[in-house]
C-alpha cells in the first residue's frame, strides 16, 4: 500500500502543535533542579511573582490537590507484593531526585518574561548523597532514593524461565562462557520536542490538551483520573501531526498536568515547548541496563543453557511504562539458536537520574 500522507509534509504543510494558533496564549517555563539529589530547604517565588508579565508561579505548596503520575506495569517485588510505586508529583516537594526534577512553574505573557521570572526564584538546596549507576545503587549501603518506601532501591524483581534446568545445564557443561555487558542510556531526542497547548472552558468545566502524543486515549485517562482527579469525559486530548516520538511520547509528563492546571486558574491558554537542552533533562530516557550472560555448552559446542541477569536503571521515578523496557524483549534472548534451558532475572533499580521508559520497544 502506498503512503498517502507524504505530499503535504514535503510541501511544508504539516500541522504541528507549535503551528496552531491560540488567541491570548500564555507561555510556561519550568525551573529545574541542578542537583541529582538534594533537600529543598526553601523555595521563594516572591520576587518572580512581582515581575512584569508574570501571571502565575506555582511551587509544590500551591498544587497539593493535584495527584501523581503512576506506573501501570504489573511487576512484583521479591516478597510477591506489587512493585514499589513512587509518587511522581508534578513539582518536587521536599526532595529533588535528579538533575532536571521540576521545582517551580512560571506562566507569563511572553516566553522571555517567564524565563526571567524562573531565574528570579530563590531556591536553597541541601545536597544529599547521589547514586546514578544501577550497580552502585543496588550495592549494600548505597544511598536510598526512597527511604522507608523502597529498601535497597529495588522496585521489582522479574523472573522468567526454568532456573533449575539452567543450573543443571551449567553443572554438566563442558564449557561455560560468562559475559558482562552494558546497554548504555539513550535519549529519544525526536525532531519535534515535547510541546503542548492547554486550555480550559469554564462554562463547560472541560479541559483540552493539544500535544504530540502516540497514545492520546491513554494520556487522557491517566491525566484525568490520577493527576487532575476528574472524569475522563472532561478532558480532551488532540494529537495533531507528531514530529517523531519513538515511544517516549507515549507517556504523560508533569508539564501536561501543570499546563492544564494553570489554564484553569488563569482562564487562558497555556503553551509550553521544551528547548533541546531541556528535552535531555526532562524527557524519559531509555535502556541503561547492566547484564551478565552465562552460556553453557557441550564439548561439541551445542548450547545447553542460557542465564541472563540484569540490573535495569529505572531512574528516580517509575514512568508510566517504566518497568516494561527491561522485560519487554526477554523472549528473544536465544535468538535463532536452539537452547534447551533458559532463564532470566531482571531487577528494577532506582537511581538519581531521569526516569526511563520504552524507546523503540525496549
């Protein structure tokens, strides 16, 4: 079947979020943490609120009624309980947990005014020990991101396959090859950054969010039910042309919720477009796995068993499908090779980095 959409893109007639007009639209900017882990001692937005063109400044203290972004992946801890959820709030409250963690939100008449006001917000940080590597974070005595909630930084333990059969294969093998390897962290980095146009109809009590997303219905349900606390029929998601997503644009993000909340408070549309640098700090990343592969072979070189153990770097919070990426493709471990016994173990580990999520399915 021939593609039918290319013509208008080749003519420059695509319609992306930033191409859409919006009368009286305001601009939103977020102030983000420069520290990977720190206590928030003070956030003073007084000077910012008094600056020209500033319409709204929000800190965690101002958005207590907003909910959280949740993870929907059904994984379990080693005691059989559901995976350790972490409260991914729209703005950091008492602690920031990665470089880029949002601390405050500014809405102003112009982008320049919003940027100036964000720089005027005074924040006192008390740096805390940070850990960015999954191996280090899983080690005994490592700094914990969620003390009392996630012991040892382990969110979940995923096992699949016949571990007993693999152990027997290892015991009788003529040769056992062991290979530790790392799949490095990546950023989706789509040509069109994440962006949005949020509005609120006070008469109908309905929200509209125009944003380039791969899963508009999922985003509507997650934001409405769990972040805004409203019926799903009061939120409409419109996804126009999308300048790439690669899986990263499946998830809801704090910026979506903050813009909708600000639009309701101001009764005016709110625009936000990430800068390229901001994308690297605020988009979900992907991969970042440390694995050990062990292959048992007979004297003739036949495969007898394969065992793969993996530490998956989840980042500081569980993204919408944050636990999927490390376990999504375990069915392909053997490739095209006949391997009688296979088992895998994946541990999801929190670190002081951006949350990770699927990118091109992994």
